[in-house]
């Protein structure tokens, strides 16, 4: 059995822009680390972060360029995450690592450069 469909569904959930829909695909004690930032643990903390991260994004799309699964079930994604903030568009290259347990994301690491956010006036 492969974990790739679960990761694809998780990435697709971001188009909803709804933190509750997104975290519903995570385990209750999910570990999430946007590597330039501090790690988070648990659905509630992750949903709060996602709310702020998305802000008033009008559209979100995680474009998967490549996806692979390791022997231990870890799924790796090369993505470009697209955000549209009322005409300001951001295309963020990302490398992601996902661990799936019982059909839910239990560990999620994303590696990316914060410079595109800074260029938009973010952190």
C-alpha cells in the first residue's frame, strides 16, 4: 500500500483555504515543521498557524512537480506552492517530507526559502 494518494489528497485540501479541512487530514499529535520557522505539534496549533499563514489568500494551489515514496513509507514532494493575495502572487518552491500513520499525516516537514515572503512585505 502506498502513502502517495494520502499526500496528494492533503496537498489538494489546501485549495479549500480552510484550516479545519486541512488539519482534518493530520493526526491529533501531528508534528509540523516549516524549517525556517519553529516546529508545531498538534492539530489546534497547526490550524492556528495555517490561519495566519494563509491570511487573506484568495487562491492556494500546491503544484506537485515530483513525488516519491521511500521504503519506510515516507513521501517526498518537490512542489511549487502558489498563493494569490489579491493580485499579489507568490510562487514558493518547496521540498516536503510526509510521514503517514493510520491514513493521516503524522509528520510534515517543508523546506523553503523565506525570501519570497520578505519580498511581499511579510516576515
